[in-house]
């Protein structure tokens, strides 16, 4: 007639995972009823993998929790349980399965440590700083508390070691986005993008997931010394798609193609024999380049500088001078302009004055055509040195048609052919180039 109380007790061994209801929460432990002869105790360090955790943040009264049996009876006869180890066992199996299938795992960032982040996956997962993002992250603290999706790249049960990579996930996503963009883009399209980087040979534009390159020759109709003169990182721009290499995932873009071609204005408004106002942009041994319209330069050959023989063009003009010149040839097909200074008489009427933006630029540097301006220009020329040999070579190179260039810059680079630049708009005789 004596009741069989032992038959009502739950059967389990050390190492088993059991379920129970939280019946009491103290500052250093939690009591759980698992249907045993005594309540199980979960010590504070066994509640969570997080450090400095408060019991009430992890469990609530009446909540059912899973716990691993560490000891059926300790020295005080208590049943000792571990909530974090039960979670660890479940989490490890899930992580192993995800790693084997190549799937991603998700966890919350709980710590910033030297060299990376710690994620709570049920297991402490380590995310190295170099694998947090595609680009290097300067401040890891901004990720605290965030849920991150990562790929398991290393798993060691003996050391309970889990190494993660968020960068791999982002690269997979980016690869899909890039392919989608490449499939949709067509040469000739005008798209909006953001300047992501500026280098010597051009600027990279982020097209919502893939970078395209604007070669320096495609930035402006006028000559550009450095892309930073035209663009800034973070600036939004409209660009034209010039070419797409789908196999290599590279996109060539043009900025000047979205702007009005200044040469069209010259063809429509200027005529041979017109006397126009211009600014000397460069002086070389065979003459001087003069800008008569924003983005359009012509060449005053050394033989057209003065009626008398000129040994050095700087005897007559200097960079920055504003003067009147006569148009003697317009080659629309080759985008070249030939000018003359000696064929302008004092009484000649100027048909076209410099655009306001050029006048403002001249005013900022305080240049003109008077004696004081010429003296200042001469002093500037002396300060620059007498490296005419190199300058001549540069002038000849700019005067000819630019060849086609192929630019590569790692995974993010794009290829683009260069076009004639501003100085290529001038007309040069063959014997001048040889000289």
C-alpha cells in the first residue's frame, strides 16, 4: 500500500539535457523544477555565455528552460544544471550542419575584443576584424548589439572554436547584385552613381553594388590634371555607360558625355577669320595653346605669334595672358583649332569674348595682358624652371591623338579607351610635331 514515489521521478543521467520550469531567481543562482526529488540549481556562471549577466535578464519565473545535467548530487546533495551548456550542445549541432551545407548562421554581437567581435550563436563565435566587412572597419563598437549573418569558416569541437566571416556573406550578396546590374546595363545608358574612390587615372563610381571607372580622359571636355579637380568622394553623378566587359565584370563610364559638347558651340557660333578673346593655357616651344571657349583650346603656332622671328614663345606670351587672336582654321572632324596672334590688328573688332567662368578664373589669379601682368608671368615662368625639353615632349604628346589605354585596378577596376583631350583640339602641322 506504500506509494511508489521513485516511479514518479524523471529518469536521467549526467550529461543529459532536461527541461524544467523556473521556480526561483536569486542573485547568484536559479532554481528549476525538472520533476526530480529536489529542484535543480543553475549557478550564475552556467546561465549564459555572456559575461556579467544578471539572472533576471536571462530567465523569468515560470519559464520553461532546457538545461544540461552537470551533477546529480554535488557535495551539498544538490542537482546542478547548466543552461548555457544545453544551449551550447544544440547550437553546436546547428552550426555543424550549417557549415557542412555551406549555409549562413546568425548571431548577436555581445563583445568587442582585440582583433574582432564575439557573436552569441549559443556558442561564442569569433568574427575577425578583417572579415567584418568588405572594406576595413575603423570602429568595431558600432556593431555591438547588432545581429549579423555570417559564414562558418573554421570549426573545432576540441577547442570549442568557431571562426566566422561576414565578409564572405557580403561578397556572395554583392556577386549576385553585380551580375544583376551587369545583365540590366546596356552601353549608351545614363545612370546615377556615387563617387567611391578617386585615383590618378580616374574615378570609381558605385552603381548600387558594382563599381565602374571614369577614365580621366572621360571626365571633362577640357583638360583635367587630376580627377579631384572635377569630383569628390561621396558626390552623386550621372554617367553614361561606354562599355561593358561582362566576363570580367568591368564597366567603363563617361562623365563628359552627359554634358554639352563645347565643340558644338564653336562649330555653330565661330567662323574662320573671327577675332576672338582667349586665355593662354600653356606655352611650349612650338607655340601657345589658347582657350577661346570653356573646354575648347586652339594652337597659336610660333610662326603666328608675331611678324618678326620668335625664338621662344615666352618672348611674346605667357601662361594666363588674355589676348585677342584670329581663327585661321576650324577642323571639326579632328576637333582642332588653329589661331593667329600676328594677324590681329589693334583696330580689329573682337567677335567673341571669353565666357564668364574663364574670366572669373583669370581674375582670381590676377592675370591680364598689361606690362605688369607680363612681368608677373615672366617671374612665374622663371620660378617654374627651364625644363622646356620635358614640356615640349608633353606638348607634342597632348597635341596628337591620344591612343587607347587599358586600365586595371584589382577586382574593382574597369577598362576604358581614352579619347582626344582638350589640347588635341588644336591643329598642328606635321613638321611642327617633328620639331
